[in-house]
C-alpha cells in the first residue's frame, strides 16, 4: 500500500479508536483513492489526507425538552461541519437512539464525496441526536425539534450550513425546526434547511428524490449491461423515505419490490409493493406514532419474519434502504447464492467493507451509497438554488435535472475507474471522482 495512505489510516485509527463506523469509511475511501495519491506526491507535503479526515468543526450540545406529562429529558445534539471546500456544509440530521459522534463523523465523511459527485457546489456535514422518535406524540416531537434548533440555529445559515432529513427526520420535523429558526432569527432564510414543505419553499420531487435517484442510477448500470429493469424483482430493506421512493419508481419502471424491513424483521409481499394503496401505506406507517413494518403484513395479509433480514429472499436486485452495516458476510453470501447480479446501496454504508469486497469478487455489480443515494442531497441543492432565486421549478424540471445528475454520477465514476485501469469498478470510481474535486479545491485554497 502507498506509505502515505497507510500512515494516515494508522494515525486515524489511533486518534479515533472509539469510532468504528468512522474508521470503516476512512479505510474504505483512503485505500480506494490510493492510485490518485501515488500520482500526486504534493498532497503529502500539504498534509491533504490528514486534513481531509479531520472535521473542520464539530459541535456538541445539550437538548432539554419536556414530555407530555411535563417531565424533563436531556438528549445530546450534534453537528459535524466536515468539509466546506466546495460549498456550504450540507447533509442531513438523524434522530435515532444509536446516534453518537462517531456515527455522525462516518456520515459526514461520506457526505463530502457524495456531495462532490452530485456536480453541485455543496460541502459535507451531518448532524443529529440520540433522541428516539418512536412512540413519541406529535407535541413531543415538536418540542424536541424546537429545543434542538434553539441551539443549532446559531451554527447554520443558507450560505454556511444547510441541514436536511435523514433517519427519523422527515417533512414534519423539518417544518418544526424551520419554524423555530424563523422565530429566533426573525428572517425568512428559507435556504437554511431543505426537505421543507411545498408551501414554504420546499422543492417538488425532494421527498421522492433519494429513491428515484437510486433507480435512475440503476438504469445507467442496466444500460451498461444491456439489461432492463422490467420484470425484475427487488429485495429492499427499510420502509422509510428511501425505500418508499425506490419502491414507487421500481413499480413505475415495471419491476416489483417484494420486501421491506424494519428493526424488528421483514415483510415478504410476493405480489409486490406496486399499487398506489400499498405505496401510500408506507407513508402512513412511517408517520404513525408506533411505526413498525409489521403493520404492512397485518394490513395486506403478507408474512412477517420476526427478527430476520430480507436478504434470505431470492431477488434479481438488492437495495438496502435502512441503516449502516446491515449486510455482513452472511447476507452477502445470500445475495450471491440468489444469483443476483446487482446490489445498489440506498442507505449509507449498509455493508461492511469485507462484504462489499466479497460481492465484487463474486461478480455482483455494486453501486456504492455515495453515488447511488446522492439524488436526495442533489435535489436538496436544487431546493437551495430555487430558494436563492425566490422561485420554484416544476416537478418535470426537477425530475429531469435529477436524472441528468444521476447519469453524470454514474458516468463520472465509470470514467474515473477506467482512467486508473480499474475496469467498471463503480465503488473505487465514485471515491476517486468525488475525492479529486475536493482535493483540487483544498489545494487551491491553501492550508486550512
Ligand atoms: P426513515 O427514518 O424514513 O426510515 C428508516 C428506515 O430504516 C425504517 O424502515 C427503519 O425501521 C429502518 N431502520 C432504522 N434504523 C434501523 C436499525 N438500527 N435496524 C434496522 N432497521 C432500521 O429514514 P430514510 O429512509 O431517510 O433513511 C434510510 C437510509 O437512507 C439511511 O441510511 C439514511 O442515512 C440514508 N439516506 C437517506 C436520504 C434521505 O434523503 N432521506 C438520502 C440518502 C441516504 P424501524 O422504524 O423499524 O427502525
Ligand atoms: O445522506 C444523505 O445524503 C441525506 N440524508 C440527505 C442530505 C441532504 O442534505 O439532503
């Protein structure tokens, strides 16, 4: 391995020993950009890699809120402003009990290269809290969002840092956070958050963007392979925003999503999640106080497999849309055994590094998260552009731009891999293409 890459990985491991998810992505990205580092010895003199693995700023704060009985609770809030070389920090907010600084650093690090790949001017950031929205009333969610934004508002702005949604944060939460920002700052800075409701500056297609983008990217891969989505079965994990958008587009393109999942198991629907009623029910489930994937099985008379993951179902294409590291070696083996040729990452880092390598070795085409799910943040950047113009584009305009962006991401990744003699390796290609632009910007801007 390149000695500089090796040294920075080792130093990062020593410095961040308590952050396994962050170390996982650093190792994955740095090893795959090795040929670029070898080609550019000047990066070492400028400590480029040491800088790129260190967030420009991390903010950690207390969030105090009261439940419906009047009892006070304290959660931890965070914002990681990882890299602003190519634009304002941009990335979602996650509310989930597992959230800690290491998880947000992994997500923020991935976001740097994903955002660079979108071709739009956005830096990388991520935030969140260990607050658990499951089982909370609407009023409790509102009070939590207000308390969270009361502190966060002093660190963000339309040209400094622009949060959006992620796990546990959708349109409702963005609305409450935007309301609190406006109340405190007394300014209609609607470009400060994305994923807003349509009536106060949101963009058409933003709710669908991540899932639609996954399929637009997949279409490019299918075209490369001389294949077609029509008639294919898809195994999805998750039942939230990303899974919903993906299932909807799969149905539109003549495919069939046959599984969805949550923390407690998965549902198998052999007829496919293809009707409007079923697709809309996913939205209802996600919004309900006791959201749980079993609700789908109960409503539509399908089987629920408690405590199991959907990878045991045979499908042509696998698209994880839930959380990190749900695909280990066991699940990767199931995907290979099913004879599937395609695996696209809707979620962020859904597989271990070992599992991704194994899938590629076995000839499965892997579409990596930072390319495949970039449609969400790309339409967020289009929302920022519309807000800055005090204007709104039609759904057709936004959708056409999203399609073009996903094609560029695929083509630029494939071209970067080819340039370094890596064949059609979309994983390394995405890392190289995403990294190169950020590296050029950092080198041009001097030491920072
Ligand atoms: P949602 O909150 O809408 O849905 C999350 C889904 O993941 C639910 O089905 C949830 O099930 C499941 N899930 C969450 N945590 C776990 C866990 N620990 N184990 C098993 N299942 C879990 O989130 P999104 O759809 O927005 O996000 C899904 C993934 O996509 C995440 O990795 C996110 O980072 C990524 N992503 C999201 C984008 C967006 O625009 N929203 C853009 C790009 C990537 P349950 O409720 O049962 O826990
Ligand atoms: O992981 C992601 O790209 C997101 N959660 C979306 C971020 C955004 O700013 O729209």
